[in-house]
C-alpha cells in the first residue's frame, strides 16, 4: 500500500470496528461515495459488510474522494470495514493501522457496553499505541418518530423504544474512561460525517508527529476539535386532514326522501314527490312557475283539464309559454281555518306569523305546503300501482356505484293525493306550457309519517313519459345524466324535454352520450354544482325564499329550509323528521348567536366555510360539533390555522390565543387544531413557559407529557450546548496559558 501512495500525500489507514448492525458500513459508504440517503432508501437497500476493502482499487472516483486536506496536510484516507462478530479474527485489519474508529449505535445500549468489555481490550491487544476515536452512529434517532421507523423496519426486526436511546453524557463518560474523543454522526442528516473522519485523521497525524518530527507540515496539525451539538429541526405542524365532502350525496338523497317534500308532480296518475329548493335553483322554468301570483285565482277549484291530467287523460297544450288563466271566485277564509294550520311566510328575508291573508303571491303562499294539517281522511285519486312504478322506472339497467344512503327507485314511497274536488277553495291555476298543465295547492298525505300536509301539485302534460321526466328530475338534483341506468329511453325525448325546461347542460350531456363523448360530462357536472351553490346562496341565504322554518338564536332569528337541513345534517334529520316535537314546530331555538348559525347555514347550503375571525371560528366549531358536522369542524380548523400562520408572517404574538384554545378545542372534538396548538407551544417551549407557565399546567398531565417530549430545543440539546460552551472556554483558556511554539522552557 505504500507504493500506491501519491506523491506528497500522507496515507492514513482507518479501521472501523464495532458490533453488528450499528452502522459501520453505512458510515464508510457515506464518506466514500459522498451521497445522502433517505430513510426509505436506507431500509430498502442492503450493503454487505467489508464493503470498502477493495473499493479503492476498483473505482477511481472513490480513490479520488479519499484525498483530502486537513490542517494544511494532504491526506489519502483508507477506510477498512470489519465484521462485528466478536469471535472472528480481525488481526489482518489491525496491521499497520494509523487510527481506530470505534463505533456503536445510540439506540443500542448493549453496543455501548461492549466498547469497554470487548472492543477496547481487543484494540489494545493488537494496537497498543494506536489512537482511538469513539463514534456514536444513528444520531437522527434522538429526534425521529420511532413509531414510523419501526413500521419501516418491519415486524421481524426488534423495535426501537424511547428508553433505548442513550443520552449524550453517558456516551461521553465511556469515551472519557477509554481516553478517546467522542463524536456523533448520522447518514440521514450528514451531521458529523466529515467531522469525525477529519478528527480521526488529526489523531493519526498527531501520533505520527512523535516519530516524524522532521516533517514541518505535521506541526500545524491541531488536536481533535470539539463537536458542536446538533440542533434538531423544529417539529413540523400537523397536516390538517379534511374529510371528503358529501354535499353531492346529501342533495341526491333528497330525491328519495319524501318526508320533507313540498311539491308533487302528477304524471299519468303517478305522483312523484320533489323539493322546491332544488327545483328553483336548477330550473328557470320551475322558478317562474313557483314565483307566480296566485292572488287572483284564490277560490278556484281544479279545472276539468286538471282532473283529467291527474287521471292520465287529456291532450297537451301547443303553447310554449306560461299564460295566466283568470278566475272568478275568491277563497273562503273559514275553509282555511278548519285545517288549523300555522304558517310561516317569508319574503326577502322577513317573516311573519298567523293565518295567511286572502291576497298572497306564490312565493309567500307556498310555505303552507310544508305544514301539517289535521283533517279527516278522504277519497284519493289513485295510488301508484306496480305497473305505474314499472312505467316510471322504464326498462332501465341496474344502477352502479350509487352514493351512500341512496334508495333504489323500486323502494321509493309515493304520496297519496286527496281528491281535488273535496278541497274546493285552494288556490290554483291552469298553465299553458308544453311541459306542465296546471299548478294548485292540495292536501297530500305523507307516505312516511301518514300525516297530510298542503303541498303544491304540478300536473305534467300526458305526452311526457314518466321515465323521461324522471331523468330530468334526477338532473335537477344531481346535475348528472346516468345514461347507463336509462338505457331503454329515447335520448331525443330527453333532449326535447331538456330544451323545453331550458336545461341546456342536460341537452348537451344527452348529445354527448349520443355521440359517444360521455367523458365530457364531468366538467358540466362541476359547473352545475358551482352554479347551484351560488343560487342557493342568493335565493335561500340572502333572500330567505321559500323558507319553512325559523331558527331562533340568542340575538335574532334566521330563516331556514327543512329539506336542506335534513339532507345535510344527520342531527337535523333526526330532529325534524322523527318523533321529536321539533318536527311539528315552525320555530326552533338554537343556543348560539345569529352570525354563528348563519355561518353554519352557509356551509350547509353551499358546502363552503365562510371567512371568519379566530374567535368566530371557535363558536362555529362549537356549533358544528353540537350538530355532528365533522367536515365543517375540519374546515374551521383549517381556516383558523391559516389565520394563525398569517399572523406569524406579520410577526404578531399569538401565544396567548393558542394557550387559551388548548382545552376548548379538545372539548369540542377539534383534535387537529388541538394538536397544532400543542405543536406550536412545543416549538416555542422556552418563551411560552416563561409567560404562561401556569396556563400550560392547566392542559393536564397528558398535555404536559406531550410538551416535555416534543419540546424544542430538547432538554438533551440544552445540556450538550452547556457542556460544549464550557469545554470551549476551557480549551481556549488552556491554549492562551500554554507557552508559545518555539520558545524553550528551562527547568532547574
């Protein structure tokens, strides 16, 4: 090997010894190849022991990286890997050794114990005067997530526990007993990797200087330097996980939930329940119909054409627009009083209570349909038979991948329509439209609860197929066209009805299916959902149109809609659709402020969380947890964390706000925000503990245990930093007190 030494270079042979699986080979490869590895790569690859013996002969680039300059001396470092088995003979490796690098793992206490009992006696037996450098490998395990590391290591490997991590001062104590400098390394962070080998070279050159005192270059070599402790990175804030939105499935579920329906479509004797909030937000024609003025038609009984339409007879009108049909009679107030109906009338966000007046518009009058009327059973027109259900379903293929909670059409409940002639006096009118024949109010028996209620009955023209109308109705709820379900229907009929109802997107979807371009419908569905959310906000949130429920908060009332509340909130569905007294009430108290409930209502209607201040977000989280809305809780948590991050960027103090949120967030099941607050306090442990030490202890034993475990800087680093500062001061003072180089000391 002396013949391979380049000119004017000091060849240093460094032998690396230690127990098995402490990181010796990885340490050598990281120095020889000068390449970082991730933890995943570390677990996935295997490097055999005794890797570096022949690498310097076979690979010139490794030999080139072995050249270095330490304190002005050109050095060629040769690293020798050895087996970790205690019984094997390493006599050949120790031959002509300049320095021994004694390694152990800081996560294996037994490997540190073997340094004094096994390795140090062996080194002194074969190399009695060779300097030793002690190296603690796997320094990154001091601050790593041991649970994730144990998962990567697998089940067949012994897991690493927190008690296995050796404190730095214990390692330094062993190094002091064997008279060796101590360093720590990590191939993940590259901490101490170059430092440990440079100081090993320094130890070898200082030892060589006693025998080669004529070499002037060795006089500049320093003693092995002190290693500055590694400051671990700050704990990263947790990622906020927002559950998948169920807005589409919730609105879709209204299609099969006649419990809160307020509209009935009569087509060829078949009654199909629907919800006005979904219809007016999606179809401009139905919006115009439901917004018509009924004031001149009060007292008119259903016409003969209306009765024929309900029975499946009659001929469609040729007109394409909605025209008014004047009436001659007025409604008698005594007939309305017999039903003892409490009505909520809401127009443009205002509400009033009492008996409906004789002159009202459709927008004001239609809230009657959601109320329960107490009247005796009467003759029905016709309930749908099995043949009618088959006609409604058509020859459709089985449905695939329906949303959770969606009911098959064969299991749907149909309402019972009372005879229109028996309830003479309810408002109604004839419609000269290609799709609809008439509209009037009638008592309809709910198929779920069995209670009758006054609802809007819209008679569909008999030339329209029930299956085609059902396709359009599903589009109004979902914004989608499931062509695989309705295979047997004519696409041209769907296109014609869509154009009649001014549903341009549905006509485009049917044309895409007809042209084999159904993949383009996904973009139309997204546009439909955004457009409908905007209509929900404009019509129902801002104007309070068609509201049938009043939520009484602590500082005001908010108009709401039972259909949307029951569809979007399970708690509201159980409260308004079950046997609770709230199911028959039109005013429901809510223990929150008006602005807080409006924020929750905006989420329920649009699936979006409005921008709020941190204090408002906290109240919204409390109400969302009360209503069992985990998706809204996650959105509020994300909103609050973004507000905190913005405040930190502007260098605002948020420590007091974060401390106050700790216990409150955990109480309201905002666990992600609670974890974020703990992480922030742990990252600023020293500052927060000085100002708010008493409040920190109010978090409980579990919270304090987490903070002490995740505190930054960690306690072991603070101790190491104090030791490093003191040792550096002592070393500097000793160097200043020592005599200058070249000056002789006379001893008498």
